C-alpha cells in the first residue's frame, strides 16, 4: 500500500493491483471456508474402522492417507509410562501422507492396547492398536499323588490359547475326565476321576494339555492297591457254642494272627486270591462277664495292609449294643441300632433330653436275639450342639449299656467381616471365622485368578488366610463363598482391591496419614494430592516423601504445605502433574536446597507456585523464614511445560487479623539453574517481593539466564518489588523467548524512588500482549512486531534516572501493530524514527508530556507507515487518557503533522494546548490522506499567541462520525473551507469560538467558510 502514495503509476497498474488483491482475498476466504478432510488409503480405512491388531511378536504397519492440512499423530499414554507402541514420523504437510506404527514384543500374558490419534486442524481420527499376549499354558500343579482309594483331582489351567486334554491310552481305564476335553481361552478347572487301585502294584498315569505347539504334562501317581477286606468286622455271639463264617476278599496271600485265647479256634479252610470263607469255632461262655478278642488278617510284606475281625461273646445274661456313639445333624433324624440281649430291657432317656429324643421302638423279645431300637431326634433350631446318654437296662438287674447321642446345631458360618479392602500391590488378608460346622471354601469366578488360599477346610473357629495378587488393572471385586458341610448354609465374603489408579482426591494431614497412603502404592491419582503439616504438631511433621515412590502421574493438583523435607525424593517416578503444583510455607521448607527427587517430572498442567502463606487457626508465627536454603531449581531438568502460572511469591510484610506478619524468603536463590529444558509457561511468570529493607526476599537472585529454552509465556511477565528492589536483578536475558501473551510489568523498587535500572533483553521476542514502561525498564526486542494490547511508554524525564526515554523507544524498532492504546510520554524523546514500521494502532494514540518537561522533537517523522488509528489521536499538554488538561508543558519545535502522511482513518481527534505550548505549530500539513474520523473532532487552545492558521490538509476529510465537532482558541485560523466535505454529511454539533473567524456549519457549506 505504501507504493500507492509515493510512486507514479498508471490506471492499468491500479486495476492490476486491485485484481491481485481481490484474487488474494478470494483465495484467503476460500481457504478459511475449506472443510478439513482426512481420507485413508488402501487398507488403512480398515484400520481406522476396526483397529489394528498385532501378534505378540514385534512388528510394524504403514498407515496411508490424504489430507488438506498439516497433520500430526500422537500415541496416548499407558499406565506406568511403558512405551511399547511408537509412530514415525510424528507430523507432516498437506497432501498424501503416512506414518509407520512400530510394536515391540509383548512378553506378558495379557493383551494390551493403546490409541493413536491423527489430527488435522480440528479434525481427529483414531486407531486402536491391540497386541496379543504371549501364548502360554500355565498349570497350578503338574504332579498328583493319591492313595489306592482314588478320588477326584482338580487341575487349574490358566491359558490364553485353545487347548485339548488327552489321557494316555493305557491310563484311560482308571483316569477319566469329568466334562469336555476341549477348552477355549480362559482360566478353568479340569476335574478327573481316579478309580480305586485294586492291583497290588502302584501305578502311574499321564495327562497331556496341548494346543499343538505348546504341551504341558501332568503325572498322576497312585499307591498300590493290595486288598484284604472283611465283609463284616464285628460278630456278636451268644454265650452258647457257635461256629461263625468269615468272608474275606483279598488279592494276595495273607497271614492270620490268632488271639492268645482258648475260646476261639480255627476250622479248616482254603486260601485263594479271590473272595473266600474261613470258619471259627466259638466255645460256650460259662462266665457272668462278656468277653471279646480280635483276629488280624494282614500282608506279610506290608503289615500296615490289614483288616481286623472283632468277636464279642455275651455273658450268660447280656445286653450288647452294636454301636454306642451317634452324631447327627441339626435336622430331624431317626437313629437305628441293634441291641443283642437274652434278657428283658428298657430304653431310658434322661428327662432333660426327652424334649428332643423319643423312643419309637414298637416291640422287644426275650432271648439273645437282635433287637432294632429306633430313636427319633427332633430338629435342633439353635446353633448350639446338644447331647444325651440313652441307657439300655435289664428290667430285673443292673445289667446295662449306654448309647451316646450328640446333635449338631444349625450350621453357622460367621466371618468377622463381610467386606475386605486391599491395596493394589496385594498381600495377605485374614478372615476370622466363627463356625459350628465343617465347611469348604470356594473362590468364585474370575477372582480365582487373583485370590488364592493355602488351605480350604477348617472346623469350629478358624483364621482363614487368603493371598491377594498384585492388581495392575482397574479396581476389582471378588467373592469368596464359605459352604457348610452338606451345603446347609453359606456365607459370602467380598474382597475389594484398589487399583494403582486412585479415583478422587487424597488429603494428607501429617506423617501418619502419609505413611498409610504410601503403603497403598498408588501409581496414578485422578484427583488432587494435598499434603499439609501444622507447626504446632511437630510429632506428626512430614520430613520425607519417600513412601510416595510409586506415583507416576497426578491428574489434579499437588499441594505441599509446610513440610520439613530436605528434598523431593519419593517423587522420583512422577512424570506429570495435570493440575497445579503449589508449595506453601509458614516458617518451613528451610532444608531444601534444590528440587532433587523430581528428576522425571516433564509437565505441570496448571500453576507452579511457591509462596509464603498466612497462619491457620492456632498457628503463631509472626516472623517467618521460608525456603531459606533453596539455591536453584536443580532436579527439574526434565520439566518442559508449565500450563498455568509460574510464580515465586514472598510476602515481606503483611497485616492479617489485626496482627503484623513478617517474611524473609528465597534469600539463597541465585538462579533458575535446572530449568534449562522449560519451553512453555501457559500463564503468568511472576517474581514478587513485597518486603522492605529488613524483611525482603530474593537477596541473591541475579539472573534468569538458565531459562535457555523458554519460548512462550501465555500471560504476564512480571517482576514485582514495589518498595525495595531485588537489587542484584539488573539485566534479564531470555534469548529464546518468542511470545508473551500478557503484559510486561517491571516494578523493581518503583514506589520508594529507587533507581534500579532494568534491562530486559528479548532478542527473539515476536509477539507481546502489552507493555507499560513505568519502572525504569529498557526493553530490547528488535524482532517484536506485534503488541496485542496497550503500549505505554510513561517515563517522565524527572524520574528516569539513568534511563533515556529514547532508549526505550529504540528497543521497539520492529513493531508494526499495537492492538489497543499507544501512549507516549514524550519527555526525553528526540525522534519517533524507531516506530517507522508501525502501521496500525487499535486504540488511542496519545502524545503527552508532564510537569515542566521539555523535549527536542522536531516532527512526527517515524509514523510514515501508520494508516489506521482505531481510537483517538490525542496530542496535548499533560493530557490524561481522557484528554483533560493538567499541567503546563511544551512541544515547542513541532510545526505540523508531517510524518502522518499515510494516515487515512482515526477513531477521533483531540488537541489540548496550554499557554506557551506548540509555539511553532502552524499547519495540519501531513494529514492530507486522512479520510475518516469515526469519533469527535476537538481542538481546545488556551494561548492567544498560538500560530495554527492552516488546516488545508483536511480538504480530503470525508466523514466525522462523532457527536461533537469543536474548534476553539485558534486566533490565527480564519479559513474553515477545508472542512466543507466533512461537514456535508456531519450529523452532530459543530462549534467554533475564540478563533480568528467563527463560522457556522451552514456558513461553511454555503461558501462562507473563510474571512
């Protein structure tokens, strides 16, 4: 556009330029309206729709697509930070693109997955990558040993492949599987029936679990089955002579051990390897006492393999009971037993037991015969066991025998708790069980995979132990069923195991709670971690964070308040804080010298704040020293991003609840060493010291030079020490800083009149939110082109000390854009030449000079590129932002507006002049291209000697849109005709008075605009 004003051009050139501009604008609009698209190519569409699946082996796959914008691809984080999936490259340009997904070998026994996100503009597409687990067949045991009686064996199989079960062909006669021999991917229990071993030799069988490639072998060993068995083990004989036949089953040649008595003798018989019969002669019993003896049948080579025959012979008058002890369950029962007697007898039930034991026998007979006695046992509705002695007695004498009966109570299983909570790293839990019955324990469903029990059976009162495996997944719940004998009752115990990922906030108040939380071993906290100590509870003061050594990520705030730690060891695994990291202190944190222990911290999503805090209720500490040994930020070498504010705040002096509090803080801090990799601060960067010469902070801080990679500050950049300066901090150099989205505030000792000159060297700064230079700050930013908000150069000559205002302006030579007000206190300024690239001011452009200040300005040269002022153009003596007159000052050398030659539009115009000011100003020359004033136009002069006489440069002014159009005090101005075009469409109030000539609007429009 500059060429249009200074180069002679033809009409054809103008048309060509307009065409180019129009096309350019059309192209720009089309680009802005264009819909962002991502189109997968080839097989890649299937991957975006259905995901990408790999075997357990390492591998890679190419993803191809086209898009109409720059793209980037990222892989989501996994729990614990394990990196098994990567993509290359990570970004690219519009057009055909692609990246490769790379997978490392999965050595675990579980599938794993992660999400890949492809982003183009505001459009995202995702691929879920799944990698299969390592194939395996895991058995709980590969050997079983059984006695010759056989039984069932349960084999637990954990596998992630389909498999079949094969029993060795020669073993199928005595090993039989219960259920199918084919299984799918799961954890299951296989059951096998083992038949009794009736062979004399021990035997071995083999079971194969296989999927074709993997095979596991189970060996079953069964003891030898030597058999010697009596069909009847007790014989009740009358007192008369009798021959008894004894049936024996045996598969070996057995020996017989006869008792050393004279009333039993053997009759001739024949042994064999099968069932056979032996005969024994029992002599008559002439005594009045019964007698008994035993005959033993045994294996000569294994005396433990034996069976015993018991012979009981009655006395002359006898009562012989076949079984003398009975235990029944709590239900209604009937007991049947034999009474051999040759005399009359009665059944005597104690009165206390008569309510639950009833004799229901119908007949009794005389002679040594076998009688059946029936006792009805009523239901026991209590949980307590009960017992009684029932006496079988001769009706005429004291001859008697006794039957002992006990009845169990209602089965009861009462665990000490129904629910048990365990930590993610697992361990042992103990369940105290009060019971009156035998029971079995069953771990239900999938809980078998992570809950195990070394014993499965107990009696009466027990302590059951269960081992809980480590939980590397989500929170889980399992159930344990305790079942009484005969399945009459059961009890369910619930085990809830936390995940390493804790959902919700954690609040720690003192060391005891810290130890408890550390014991849980959390790896990720989806909430805040708030740690606080109180000075009035020294016994529970936190002195170490070692127990937190498993935490890798906090998806909330980390708040450390008043701890007496020496370092940050214990947080060594911490990689990311999603929220704020706040360290507050009241007379504490005085042992830390650095941030050692936070070596892996890469990102703080919110604020990073270290500050003095006020006392809580009950805390008394009026003079406080905080962070007194902190020298630097070593330990944070991997920190790359702070998403919010980065603030170090020393309170100095503070009045709180009618009491004064004094703070000295950070007084050993020398540098920001350790933050060399920090690239981004998303919010404000602030160092604040509000103390006086006695209570001050940051005494040794002299440099920010270690912030060698800091590229962006999203908020304000502020050094705030209003009363007493941070004396060592004179120069701040941040060579990599490219943008500050907020303001630069440098108030280092301003209010107390200290003269601490601040040199702010930002060699690569390109974008700034705003700058108010009120505190002796030179900003050297040779690449700064854009300031989005205000630029205020407000150092008066009487206050600048060692700073020349021209130096401030010289450091801003690349600026092209100021989004809001540009205000310049012109004291000490000799030239506006450093602003030669400025083309746009969005707010007011104000030229001011305070007190009795003078300057050597000759013109407005330097504003040649300025075309638009969105606000007012204000030029006056001591004007405020509202334009009011306050003091007597002078712009005595400026004669016109030369320098504003390309200015075409302003939001308003105001000139306010006191006596003796603008003594050489005579003309509006330089404003020939001004076409539009969107607000008021005001000239107010208080000096009768002021020389403005020529406003002919306003001839091209087309519109004034404000409500007031006023010219006052221009005693030499007599020609108003240049305003005719502007007044033609003007709708507001037009005033002229105290000028050389004061025409009305109508006079000017009627050709009477000059005298």
